[in-house]
């Protein structure tokens, strides 16, 4: 299993926050992730590429390749109304995701991911499946995986999400589970075990750490990161785990602590930073 970085960890530095201007260029992040954080790839959100043309995408891809930290997953930031009853609304959502898939291909990503903004009823289910098939046609032609993320409504329950994937069909459709999202389920471990067999990538999100009387001297206070990592490992997952620290304080330290817990749980060799 390979540990990578979600660029969203450094969102405040990349996009600025409040009156603070950005303090890091996106092109700098691949080398930073590889050399400072000891991680081996990037997941990106589309909001970080707003207004980017092909030349901009090419520069980022080149920077990532030179740093041996490739772009792996491009995630559409805004949930898409793919189950809308109005054809013009549904078509616009599908067209948007097709553009994201093309951008993912240009960046060298193996996957593009999205959330669906839809209520859970049978008509919406069918509309969403039909429109996702159109997107998947483009993804398959470009050899890009299309990943569905859990979201309130239609894809909130793991069984409903996997039912949608089976309805759509194809070898390049899958899931992108998220630890924080799983933590809100009645049974987080079962949630992960149901979605992970369909996963091509996974977000190992973390929220906050507390001092603890253990070998590391700290623990993740929001949920059991180690147990979640062991759960995805137990169903044979061998893809990437993208660390996304969403908590306060020093971002590098948050990533490092998340990484240490994951390495311990999975028996991975620590990478020197």
C-alpha cells in the first residue's frame, strides 16, 4: 500500500485564507510532498485548478513527474446534480464531469472522482446511472478510472452506492472512501469493508491529535485511524492512501502523525524525511 498526499491538506497555503494570500504554489507541492513529507503522489481538488488551461496542467504534470510524486486523482470539488429530473441540469453536470476527466488525463492521473448531489429515490437513481454511463464512456476512452464518493442522499449508504456502481457496470467505475465520512456511520469498520473492495483510491483523513501515554506519545482523538487502516487492509486493498489532515495547528506535523499511525498499522517501512 502506498501513502500519498491530498493537496487539500494545504488548501489554506495554496489558495489563501481570509486576508492571507497564498504562501505556496501548487507546482511546488509535489517536491514538498516527496522530499519533506515522504509521500509518493498527489490527489487534487478541481478548485485548485480553477481557470487552468492545458499549458497550466502540463506544467503541474511536469513538476510532479520530476519530483517522482505524480498526480493520481483529480476530485471535482462541487457535488454534481447527476440525478436531476431536468435534462438540462443533468446534462450540464455530466458535461462538467467529462471536462474533469479530460483534465485528469492531461495531468497524468489514473482516476477522477466526484460526489453526487441527489435524493434517494428510484427515478433519481436511474437518471444518475444513465448520466454516469456517459461520463464513464469518456473515462474509458482515456483509460481513467471514475470514482464515486459517499455523499448525503443517493450515495450515503454503502449498499446503495455499490448498487449504483453495479447498475452502471464497467471495469473503470469504483469508489473513493474517506475515513472521516466512515467515522459518521453507525458502524465505521463495516462501512469501509463494504466500500473498499470497489476502491481504486482512498482518503486517509485525520482531524486532531492528543498527547498519549504510548510509544508514539500521541493518538488520533477523533476516531481510531489504525483500526480504519487495518479494516481496509483486511479486505485486500492494495491501492493508495492519501493523507488529508483537516485539523488545527502545524500541517506538516499533522501529516507526519497521520503517516506514523498508518505505517504502524499497516507494517509499512517509515520513509525518512
